[in-house]
């Protein structure tokens, strides 16, 4: 039975859960958190749906990369930081050693 969303504190803990659970797929959301006290607004929310619940890791920007995963931030023409979808997918598949793992942006099909 699912216990609902559970926030995970570190990338290593999240990674271990994902390796052990061998999920059929994973999801993520790239967010811009306007409540951030700094100008670094970019947040990555990784979601691991497994029968025990949905495990969530929030990864915040430190300026040039994300703090937990180290995924690099890119800059658009206006100087805004952003995360590329392919960077997230490539990172997860590489770290979990599952090159064909379906990974979906929460906002796409």
C-alpha cells in the first residue's frame, strides 16, 4: 500500500532507492521557485514512483550547477539559468546504469 509522497534528503539516498526499486519509469519537473531568497530560482524535482510511495528529491541551484546532482545549469539569451531536459535524462540513465529507462517531464506525455 502506498504511503504517499516521501521527501528524500540526498541524491545518494534517492539513487540507492532507484537502483533497488528498478522502476518502470521516472518523472521530473523543472521549476522556477520565486520564493527563493536568492536570485537562483531553478529547482529540479525528481520523482520515483514505486509501490511503497512516491519518493521525491528536490535539487536546488548553487549558481552554475545543481547542488545534489551536479547537473549543469545553462544560460539563455537573457541571462536566465535553465536546465536542459536531455541533461536530466542523460544524468539519470547514466547514474542508474539503465540506458533505456523511460524518463518523463511531468509536463509532457
